[in-house]
C-alpha cells in the first residue's frame, strides 16, 4: 500500500493555522449496504419476489452523513477500495461537500459490504457483513496522521469496527487533545472492545443487548442479563426496565464512562450519568454557534431552554442520574439507520452548544425522521419539525433515578 500523507492543519506554538471551525471527528467504517426486501413472506430454499437496493452505510459514515444533512461538517477518517462499492461510496461522499482527505483509498482494499435481508415488516431477518478492511487498513499509523485535526474538535466519535489497537490509539489522541470520546458499539460482538478504552470514553450509546455485553466484558463476568422477552411483550414500564438494566449501566459508569445512552428502539432512550445531567459541557470555544449550528442552538433554546432539569446542587459523582426520554410516534418505513441518526443528531446538537438532554431530545427527533425514510439517512431534514418533535421528547422526559449508586 502506498504511503499516503494527508494534508492536515498545522499548529505553531499552539495556534491552529487553518480549519478554524470546530468540527466533530469521526473514525470508522464506510460500508455499502445491500438491502433485500421481499414483497411476500420469504420461504427457505427458494427465491422470493421483492426489491434490492444499494444503500450507503456503515455506522460512522451514516452518522457523518446525518450530521452533514443537519448543516455540520464532520471530519471523516476511513478507508475505501477502488472497487465498485468504494467508487460508489466515494462519489456519493463527494456530493456532500465534506472533506475526503481523511479517507484512505487503495486498490488492495476490499471495500466493506453488508447484505441485509428484511422481513415484510421492515426489520432485519438476516445479514452477512464483510467489513474486515476496516480493521486491516484503519491502522494506528493512519489515524496518527490526523493528530492535529483533533485539537479543535468538540468530540471524537469512534465506532467499534476499529481494531482494539486503533481504538486505543484514537482514544489516547483524544485524551491528549482533551477531546471527549463517543463510543458507538456497532454490534454485540464488537461492543466488547470497550474493555480496552473505557477509561477514555465520555459517551457510549449501546442498545440493551450491547449494554449487557459491554458490562460483562468490563466486569469479567456474566452477571448482567438482558430484559426477558415477556418483559418486552407485556409492555413493561420504563421504570421497571431501568431497574433490570441498572446494574449493567452502573458497571459502565464505574469503569469511567461519563454518560451512557441506552437506546430502546420504540421505547426511547435511557440517559444515565454519575452526578447530574450537566456533568459534561463542551467548552464554548469548541462549539459551532454560527451557520446551521447557530440556528439549531437558537431554535432549541427558544422552544425548550435547559431549565426543567437543574441538579447542579446534587452533582456529587457518587449519585446516579437516570432520565427516560420517549420516542416520537412515527410512520415506520425502515428501522436501519435510526440509531445512527440519533447519534448524528445528538452530536450535532452538542457541537452547537446545547446541553446533553436537549441534544438527545434532538437526536430522538432526527431518528424519527430516519425511520420514515427508505435510505439509512433521509435526503433532507426540516429544522422546524425536528425542533417540534424534540420539544415533545424533552417535555415528556421523566427522571427515573437520582440518588447514590451504592
């Protein structure tokens, strides 16, 4: 593979010479998704009539595209081949206007491809992932080229497609730059890679089964268990579900993760932290409060300012704060991409200077738009609709727990 030296910002005596706008840095996979949807119930052993789509995918890529549709300009670090999948993904990426200098391109790379087969309800029935290139070519050496890019970044997002050495290198770079890290688990198997980087992670966004896998990996045991099927089928209350998942959430927080967002699908999100909800604040100089970021900030602050949840007087680190934020009713077309758009909406909002509860409310509103679209990321977003939906989420949120973790 040829030695590629990216152009990146220079720093002289601590002064950045270019790229003065603070932007989220995202490291992870760009994947071509193949979506196969039957028009009738599929039967094993034979083909079924339906439709097959090529869709731009990959957790990191989806998050970055979502942010770009929301007016942000995230800096993507990834790897693609010169094959059909890679050329298609790069062509589409260029159309976003985002930088390509962090994307390693080489003919020896087999671009990651995932094939998902859906059921007639739009949920994934089976899938095959060929994403080894992410681990093989997104190496610590390639990532180290972009050390200076992290200096002004409000957040670094890494997805767990990265190899453990690359995850650790990325997180250590962020720590040196005093940049918060967002860990996206990707899958149950890869979520366990949290064990080598938990001390560096500020935000983690697992679903319920990823949460359990992460807790067991961090504790070295199998003590944490997911919700039983009958709990889900019997519409168990968020408070009851939280009590079942609370031990696993506490493991993540005790191991150093500052904020845990447990995504619950149609049941919304648990937002959990040690201390109060305002335990994490991005420095003003690293926020983007002009352009769309400024418009988003002003719109949200006007519609639901951060006054309803004031726990600063209880901000002791031994106290667990847990909030349930509901989902927004939606006309579901497809569920893939919803979690990635939730993260993209939340990161965009954090980068604009909103607090974590406002930001997650926006993220849930963006996820609602995603499930109503055919693609992983909708072609466009309406700021007014997102703000209205986010206000609904914020005003419907309920504190589940705020007392000692002991």
